[in-house]
C-alpha cells in the first residue's frame, strides 16, 4: 500500500519581540533633552534682557563716553590763599540749591586760622532781591597729592558737622595758572560750575571749559549760562 505523501505547510514566522524597556537609558535621554531646553531658554532670556538693557540705556556724550566711568582727577596742588576771594559764576548744571537764582551769582572764599575756608554764596533772585548762604569748606587729603583741590563744603550749622550727609563735594577739576578761571564739579558728575574772577569771560574761554567738562563725562547740554 502506497503511503500518501505528507503535505508540508509554510511555517509561521516567529513573532518579533520589542527590546526590553531600559528605565535608566530613557531617563538619561529625557534628562539631556530637558537640560538642553532649560539652557536654551535661559540663554534666550539673557539675550533678550541684554538687548532690552542696551535699548533702554541712554547714550553718553560722544566725546565723553570713554571716560564716563573713569574716576575724576583734581588739580594738585592748589594754593588756597591764592584761590581765596570772590569768584563769579559763569555757568552751572541746574541744581535745587540755586533754583531761585535768576541773576548774577558770586562765591567768596576766606581762609580761616583753623585751616578751613569760609564760603559766602550770593545770588540775585528774579524779583531783584538777594539770596545769601554762609558755609564752611575743609580740605580732603588725597594720598600722594599734597594740596590737592578736593574739598567738602557744608551749609548746615556747625553742630551738625559730624554728620557726613551735611558735607558736599567740591572738586577743582581745572584751574589756570593765574587763578582766573576754575572748573568745579562733583565726582558723581551731577554738579558743575564754571567760575571766574571777572564778572564775564570771553565766549571762547567758557566754551573751552565746557568742552573739557564734556570730555570728563558731564552732560554739558543741560548747562545754564549765568554770566552772560
């Protein structure tokens, strides 16, 4: 008896199993992506902040910008005996102390036996009356610069002289050899005065003083001319 041949059917393909889940590798990948996202976000935030700051910050004077942050230097030495006497204000940056001054302004300095200097400021108000203030100035020593023109002035009563806040800076920034024209300012560049022995100075002389102040970083566009 003949044996019937056995039909051999196609064998089913084995099922493909997914790789086992690796918690550690997946966590590392998520951590890397999260870190990149955070770092990128912070970098973008800093860049936008820097751009906003650059747009918001006002530009300084063109020829004074390089020195805007440089410490101011004072004239040294200054002979206070020669500096004494009457000075006429030619120009100033506006300030609250002189807001009522509408006419000529003078400052008279008188050295005292104790080494201080009496200060007498006078100005004419718009109504023609006078304003007068009497104060005291003292020298602030500067290391390595004997006789440097760095002073402090107060107009408060003497019994308040122990308070640092009653003293204001008075720095002589420029002074000609003949003691005829003086440029006075403060280290924060908020106050500025051009003084002269004569009631009026030539326009070229005044402009030279203001140009120098501008090079030091003072905003001379706001200057008020008082000696014209």
